[in-house]
C-alpha cells in the first residue's frame, strides 16, 4: 500500500460551546509534508487536537476520514492504532512510568498478542534512535516527561514518532521553545521519516522550522479556516512579508477565531 | 459500645500457654501484667478513624502448622515471595505459629548473627530479648492493643546483628496465617548493634475472606550508633482479618532506619509506623504504599520524631483507593527542642479511582526548635484525563493507560523494596487489587 490518506471535510469544532473551527478542508496523503501556518489564535492547535480526539473538543459538523474510515467514530487509542500520531505541544508527565516501558507498551499496542517486540530488538532500535536524536541514553530510564526540559520533551515526542512509525503524523508546534541546535536535531528526525508511507502535517507559526523541513504544501489558517494554500514559496513570502497581505487580499481585519469575515 | 470487648482469654490460660513454651519467668509475668492492663486500657485513637466497633478480641489464639522439608514444598502463593531458581539463604517461614522452615547462612551465624523465631530466641538468647522486648520502642501500657499484644504474643522473629557486622544478603521472614481463624499476635524484634548493617523483609499472608480474625503486630527496630537497617514489608491479610500493626524504630547516633512498606491488606487496618531519631545525624526514610478496595477502612500513620541534631526524616505515603474503600493518611513530623539542624519532609498522595472511595491526607508538622527545615505536601486527586489522553494517543488502551498511571503512581515506593522477588510479588498484588 502506497501510504494512507487523511481527509478533513468541512470540520467544525467547538470548545465549551465556542466554535473554533468553522469549516476546515484538508487532505494529507502518504509521502506528503503539509505545513499549517498562521498567527496565534486562528485554530491550528484545535485542528490537531480534534483529529486526535482530545476530550475537550466537540465536533459539531463535518468529517475526518482515514483511508475512508470514519475517525470520529474511533476512541483516541483506536485512532492511534489506525495510524495517526500527534506530537503534542504540551506532553503530559507520567510519573513512575519510564520512557522505555511506555514506548514498549505503545509499540506492543499495535502488535497482536503473542507477537510482542522482542526485548533485545526493542533496546537496539531505541538505542539507535536515541543516538540519532542526540538524546542521552539515561532518558530511557527516566519517568516519561517528568522533569524534562522543554527541549527534552520535544525530542522525546520525535523519539516516539520514530519508534511508533505512524502513517500520518501531526506535529503541533514541535519547534516552540527550541534553540537552533535542538531545532536541527528535531528536523533531522522528522526528515528521516520521509517516505511514501508517511504523511505529515506540521503546525507552526514560525517559518524557521521550514528552513530545515521543506513542505510540499503550505496552508494558512485564519478565523478557523484554511484561507490560503500553496507550495513552499508561500512560506517564504510569509517569512518576508508577514500575514498582512493575506488579510488585505481576503478583506480580513481580525484573523482570530472570534471574528467572522 | 455494641461490641463485647471482654477478653476471651484469662490468667490461667496465659500461664498455661507460657508454661507449654517453657518461657522464662519474666516473660510470663510480662504477659500476666499486660493482661491485667488490657482490661482497663482503651483502644488507640487513630486520627479520623473510629475503631470502637472493630473486632480486636474475637479470635482463635493457637493453631499448629506442620514443618516442611524444603521451600519448594510450599504452596505457589507462598513461593511467590522468593525466587525459586535462586532460593534465599536466610529465611524463616512461620506457618500459623510454628516454624515451618528456617535457615541462616553459616558464615553469618558464625559471626554471631541471630535470625530465629521469638520462642527459640527466648530460650537461647534470653538476655538479649529481655533487654529490648517492649522496652525502648513500644511499651506494654500504651493502649489496649499493645497490652493485648504483650499478653497473647504467639509468634514472631528475633533478628540480632552484632557490632561491626554488615550483612549483604537480605533476611526474609514469611508469616503465613494458614488457619483462617487463628490470630497472628506477632512480635518482630530487630536489633542492629553499633556499626552493623542489615536488610530485613517480611511478608504477611492469609486467605480468610469470610472467617473473622485478628492480626496484632508489634515490630521493634533498634539501630545503635552508625547502624543501618533497611526494613521492607508486604502485608497481605485477607478481608476477614482486622489488623493492628505497629512498626516502630529507634535510631541512635548516625543510625539509619529505612522503611518500605507495601500495605496491601484487604481487611480493616490501623497501621502506625513511628521512628524516634534519638541520635545526632540519624536518618529515617519512611515509605509506604497501599491499595484500598471493597469496603475496607484503613488508617495509616507515619510519624518520625526527632531529638537528634542534624537528623533527617522523610515520609512518603502513596495510596490508591477504589470501590468504597476509605483511607486516612497521617504524616507527622515532630522536631523536639534541641534538635537543631533537623530536616523533616513529608509527602502524602492519594489517587481516587471511584466516586465512592474516600481518601484523606493529613500532613502535620510539630516543631519545637527554631533552627530546622521542614516541608510537606499532600494531595488527593483522580487520574488526570490529560495523562490518559496522552497515553491513549500512542495507541495504548484506556485500561492499560490507567494501569500504567496507577503503577507509576505507586512506583516511587515499590521501587524501594529491597528484595527483587518481593518487589515483583508486591507488583502482582497491586495488579490484582487494582484490576
């Protein structure tokens, strides 16, 4: 199979009664890297959370399909086992559970009972990815995200991405709070995933991540919708000129979700 | 009071019980004196738990247990306590009140280490037992239950490590209440002489889900100057047993007493774990975990009282409450006047898994000295839905995610148990209790 397809159609999402997404349309296929850009408060992270099934977000209209299957009918863990992955902006700390034990549970959750990953192979794969991401080996035995610096948490999210090998990954502001060296390492990990069987949706409001990861498609979100799409050149223009020209073009005064065009 | 608290055992019964075991005269006198006091003394008053109508007096007092030839003859549930491939060198297994199996590494016994049941110790090491038995740690007359314990003590072990002897291999005791109606009135006395070191781990187990009986346990740990005692326990009495367990330590100069207690009883339980840091520079880490289920009511008090200058006390309690279980966690730090430079930290955390469960964490600091540091933290909460969301977003089922969070919550204490097989066994008990 040459990759999965994630289709988001006319997606409307509310949180505590307030509508944040107002009709998002987007398709991500295996082999494609999409970037979603846009100023703060335009609904980017809501889109990521809604796809994964965050309990606080309510889908009021529209659909999300993964290879034609209705994602909205699935529990969070079923979505993950179907092939979705979300690198979170604020990963939870899980005291008492080591990164290594957690990763093994996550990997085995995708495998049939009786076909669990052999321990030696798991250790070998984990060591390789830790080295690749320039993470100290001790992270494997530390409790998941507990006491991790911001940068360590982001690297750990990418470590999970590399270990779990999803079909479609959503990366929610994976670049926030990273210094330039960490940004390079994180980008290296994401780029390593590139391939026909892997599609990626990268959410960022800085263009700088896209200096290291070249997206095939760039989308701009404002007021809870995708208002403009293009190729990598769109990101470069945003870097150079900011968002005002788009607002002008579309007649938008306030780009945040509280407003309507 | 609805419950008849009149004792079912009288002076002549105790005289006979003591005579049958050829106990020394002082022991018989101690028992009889305690019996007299038990009539008039009141029950202890654990903070926020009413125990007035709990059964502490209705039980069968004796039952014999057969000896076994080898550890591998034990039932599987007891074999869980050790690694069958790598059998422990130093172990006492008490079946009801009889020693079913005991062995001690010869090298250790040549060095003067004593690890034997309490009745043998009374015969062979009378002076040592007499010197410490209910003297410096727990007193007979503290309340009705300590007095009852002294009067009716029917089992236990004596551990003695001479000066300058450091034991690397752990000493392990298994107290197996095989008869569903018999009470364990168990006394554990651990004496670590100057500059000695030992690790002791005990397991209590019973299967009486229906039959009502009592466990009345007193443990005394004496750590002389520079001694280091690491004490681990897994309590696993079934729902029919009402438990009073008092584990008390006394630490002298630069002594260390560390506790790692897995308190997994299914019946009502009052637990006191009190350590007196008498000597300068003495240290105690008191760690305890529990899982409450069914309708059981439990009260856990961990207290460290500090007299020694620069003494250091750390209390860590973790509890998981499910179904209609109720638990009170009292963490008490007491720093006496003159204990300058003392430090006392306490943390009590309770995780609630059901609407009907109740948990209460009460950190208490009582300080009579200016030059000290102290701190406490307490929390009672539910499983964080964001943690579950995060774990499930990696494909882990909700059930497995909850399991990970619960085990993780208890891990800081479980990890401290000093014997790998016991740690594993505690994890299994936790697994059974939370699922």
